C-alpha cells in the first residue's frame, strides 16, 4: 500500500485543478473559505480508513491520498482550498450541515445538496 501522506508538486496541483475545471474566480472564492474547508477535510480524515472498506466514511478511494495530504496542511492556499472544496462537496453527506455551509456556501444550498433530512 502506498503512503497516503506523500506530498504533491505544484504541477500535480495545477494538473488536477485544470482537470476539475477550477478557474481563478473559483480559487479566489474558495480561498476566502479556506479555514472551513480545511476543518471539513480534517473531519473527513478523522473518519477515513484509507478506503480499505466500503463503509461510506472518510475519503473515497480516488480522493484518499489527496484528502489526507490537504488535511495535513497547516493552512491552504487558494488553489489547495479550491481542490479541497471540490473534495468536500463530493463527500458532502458526511459533513455536518453548518460546517458544509461554511465550506461550500449558503446553508440553504448546502442543505438542498445534502438531500432531505430523515
């Protein structure tokens, strides 16, 4: 098994951002939410087993390495925050509503994206 704490180069980050369609406007907007995004990533990291089991907790297999690396940062750059925001949005059903709202935007929008509560 690979070490999931390995870092990524600036080229890796840029290539991922390009493939996700992250532009300067999205980077700027995510940068303003960087502390909440980092906290949400740390929340996911605390429940992650490295995608060894399909339990619906933590990061998915593809995002495990990226998620752990971003969650291990002291602070996020705008580019890291934009990628982290994408990861948080992908795992939104595991994030508490108020934290999700702080990381991705408006509380009503976050609640709609989470689906109805049971």
